[in-house]
C-alpha cells in the first residue's frame, strides 16, 4: 500500500508540473483558471480511481488468503522432537497420540490465525474502496455536467 501511495503522489506531482507548464502557455487568464479547475478535477479522479483499484486488489488478495490460507507449520516429527526436548517431564506424561492431538490443535490455531489476518486485511482493503469511491463518483458527475 505504501508503494501505491508513492506512485500516486509521484503521478500527481508530474501531472501538476505538466498542468502548470500548459497553463503558463495559455494567453488568457480565464482559460488558465479553467485549465487549473479541469486539472484539479482530473487529478482527483485519477487519485481516487487508483485508490479504489488498489483497494480492490487488496480485497481480492485477502479473500484468496481467507479461502486458502498459506500457513507454514512444522511437521509432526519436528514438533515432537522440539516438544520432547523442551518438556522432559511431559515426555513421560504424554503418549504419541496425545502429542499428535496437541499438534493438530496447534495447526488448527495457526490456520485460524491466518484466516483472522486475512479478514482484517479484507476490512482494511474495503476502506480503500468505500472511502474514495463516492468522491470519484461525485467528481465524475462534475465532468459530465461540464460537457
């Protein structure tokens, strides 16, 4: 998201410089004011469109992470070796079946944690869609009224 913001800001700066150069070439003041107004409207349209597109991409990625969480968990053998080394007393208390049940709980907890992260990312991405979209639609109507 940070790189997307930098790209938008860079584009806005380049478009502003282009607009200023174009306006400075205009001979009448009225045309220059219209040019600045149009430049402002189109910059807002561009920025809000980029935010909405970025939010849509983020939402899609979060939905994909929720549907198919990408979870790294250690294998049962690694879990058992680490568990046995850390818990010498527990090594004698728990059977392999009980350790397997604890391992399965560990895996389920990791999958649920990843799904919660994906849901959180989805909510954040929806903010990138819901907030700029009405602004985009408003400014788009302004351009239609001018024509």
